[in-house]
C-alpha cells in the first residue's frame, strides 16, 4: 500500500492549475461558471433534487474540489434542511490542500471545512462528514475502475470530469462506463464537459441516452444524459447483497450500550433516525467496554486485502473521532514491539513505510527514552495511537441519545410491520421499525441471532500499582499484550479464554492464574521492564463477543432457513446459474463480534451499518462489506458441502 502520485501541477499566469502529468488544465476559463453550466445545469440542479430526502452524486475526477463545492453551495441554498447529500468522487492523483485553496475563491467557510477534513494521500475509501452531517463526502483515492468496481451505491447523477479522453483514456473506458451503469439509479442523470465521440458512444453502449449541449467558453459542445437501459444487474454474490433501506426518521432500537451500541446509535442519529439504546446495565459501558483502559493502535496492514483495508480505515476513523471528544485519551502515543521477532519485523516494515505519517521505528535507546521504561528491543512508535478512558468515550458518543438502563431485553416479537422488545421483567417496549443487536457476546442469546457462530471470550486485565521503577512510564507499550502508564495503576492485558457454557463457569471472578499469566507474557517479551514492576495485582474481568475470523458482524440479519433454500445449489459449484437476492429478516440488523478491537473498529463499522440501513453509498468497498457480512460463515458452509461431496466421491 503506497501513497498516490502527484498530478505534477504547474501554475500558468492565468492562475488556473495545469497538470504536467497529463498535459491538461483543470479548468478552461472561469471555473465557477464552467461548473455551473456544464455540471449543475447539465443534471438539472437544483430541480433534480427537489423534495428528495436523499440525493447521491458520483464524480470521476475530484481534482480541485470545485464541482463539489459548487454543488454543496447549491444544495445548501435549495434542499430541505433535513435532506441528505451524498457525494462520491474518485481521484487517482489527489491535490494538496494548499493547491486547492488557491482556486477556491469565494467559497469561504465551505472551502475551509473541506480543506480541514481532507484525508491522507493514501489509496482507499475515505469518508468525510460535513455541514453537521447533512453532507457526506466519500473520496475514492486510486485507479478509477478499481475504486468504482468496489463501490456499493445507487447514484442519482454523475459528473464526468476527468482529464480529456486523449490525455487520460483510462477515465473514459468502456469498462468504466459499465460500472457507471451498474451504480446508476433508474433515470439517473449524467453531465460531462467532453463531447468526444468515444465518450458519447461508450456511454450509449452502457445504457445512457446522451444529448449534446452548448459548451462553455472555447468549447463548442458538452454532453448530458440520463440512464435509460435496463442493463443486466446480476450480482455475482447475491447472498451478500444490500438490504432494503429503512426509511429515514424511523424508530430504531439498539440493544447494547457498549462501544458498539453507542457508535451505532450515534451514526444512526446522524443518518436521520430516532434511536433508543437499551442495556441491562444502569449506564453505558457496563460490560466489556468498561475495561479500565482500551488500547487503540494501527495493525501492521501490509497487504491490500479486506482485512488491511478495513483496519487501516478503522484506525483513521477512530482516532479522528476520539480527538473530538473531551477527556477521551488517557495517554497519547504508543510503542509496539510485537509479540515475537517476526511480528516485530512486520511492525518495523510498517513503521518505515510511508503508510502511516505519524509512525517511526525507534532503536532501543530511543524507544526507552520515549516511553520512560527499559525497552531492549526497539519498536514502532505511533504518535496518534494510545489508550482511552472507555467510560468517558462511551458517554460522550451516546450523548443525549435516549437511553433505557436496567432493561435486559430477552426477546423480540413482530408487531405491525416492526418489532416489540420484551424485557426480563415482562415489560414490552414500544414498537420499533428496526432493531440493531449490539450486545456483544449476549447477542447470541437471541433466537434470531444465535446461529451466527459468535464466540464468548473471557478477558482478564491486571492492575498493578506503580513502583519506583515503573512510575516514570509515559506511554503504553504493546507486545502481544499491553502495559499502560499508571493512572493511578498500570493496566496489563489481557487474557483470552473461550467460554462455551456461560452458565456452567464462574467467569466473572478474578483469577490469580490469569494475573500471573499476564505478568509472564510481559516478562517474556520485556524482561527488564517486568523486573521492576510491582506484584501486588488486582484484576478486572469482561466477556467479549468474537468471531472465527476476528472480523465483526455488520449488517442485515440473514434468514437462515431462506438462505439454505435459496443457495442450496452452491455446493454443486453452479456459479453460472442465477441465484435470488439475499433473504433477510426485515428490519433486523446485527453489529457484534468486535472482540478485543471494539474501540478500534466500532466507529467505522457503525458508519457502514448506518449507510446500509439508509441505502447510502457505503464507506468501504464490497470486499470489506462481504468480509463483515453476518451470513459469511453460513455461505462458507453451504459452499463446503461441495468439498465434502467431492472427497466422498473420490
């Protein structure tokens, strides 16, 4: 995963940026007038979004952000105050914020908000929330075809604004036009400054009806059109298809008030839903999320796979969120030495790459000086990582969202197109259009969710008072386990024990053996540090919900019986046949299995959940969505029947 290349800007006397890489300018004349004529007028703005609660624009070529700012300005002036604008733009050669600022002119606060929110120059999906959540900007940094082929969205209008076809043909290929067609809503609009024959014919072949319009400035013509063809939209993985949206403004119940439930509730409120959180505890973070300290650090993602994409984006999203919360961070900065030498080598390669701008590799002397304890191994320093005040974080995220504590939900039942919640004391909550199961390992206790193969993992963290040798620690250290600075105690974590029968085991009581094990792991990796630690240990115990592959469950709840019927032939390997779209339990969603990475992954996973429920562009590509899908193990098992049958036959 490498940083993207520069467009190699020149600035001619007219002040309009010119890309030396492509030999083409970003504007021809007055940029604002060009955008108004070619793009906004080309799609019929603002009438095209009149009375719409949600409108999605797609763009090829974010460039200076001029089109986005112009549209945002028009949206602010004309759309309903509760309407949502989604803007998705792909860019292979992002401009620096300072270069954008030189051409933004009169956009004022809009420009300032955009420039302060721009993501790092790294490949992938980067979502930005603007205008108090009213506008969502999803920037896809990378090759246009690759980025768009991973997109899950229904686009109402397109701005095609790449460099000229003769200068940058990859932005105008037949394959890319087919992706536009796949992503476009029926009768979706399109506008482009280009009137080249190859563009017109390619769009028409993909199913767009194109017409010529007068051009702007020196350009004689430009193109506009709408999507008119019932193209073949067969999904190659229909078992992972998006669910039907939940109408904005609907009542949504979130079961669970840990970091997952709090983040889910916040993202859903920002998406326009009326949310109530239910929890068996009297307050938020009453379960595993109430751990004395949560460590947030990047995982050394060196491969461009679903796990790497997800955790890279999750770390950026999480640290950005926690930076906005007062009192969130207990300690800032973290040293990762790795659980063994091989793991340490991965961290070193990661830190010495240009993937994470705040990372650096420190030799033993520098590492020891940075954290205030002897570290003979050296390690990767992450300035933006650290440890969190878990309760303060959950309280700040939940904020003033409706909360019902002391309410152990034991069942749900259908009611007039929605769902009622039943508590342990027999009370029935008001009906909700949708329910999100976000209660960690307890999600598996619901009959509707119990087949998802959630694993209950007991975790014990050890508390150690500061000693004269350890009180100088200034930053947390991770080594397979972790050790935080004293505040007032050191927190040392954490054990992992799978519990198959929660009723048969006293898992809540602290165990001396687990404290000893936590200390032994520290001593094995950092013996000099461990030698100076106190042994007067106490403990905190929590139960995590995890999955077999350590990726969360995020999305609509599958109807298991309907899945087994719909995809029974998967074990025959009949990938050529047309399968039905995924059958879900209407209005039921699951957000669980975050395990020990909840504070790292919950903010991004919550954004994904909210986008799926609203039918908005999802902030991660389909490979990631599929890797998070609640039916992934069910589909795996249906496919494996072919393997078993083949082995028997041979």
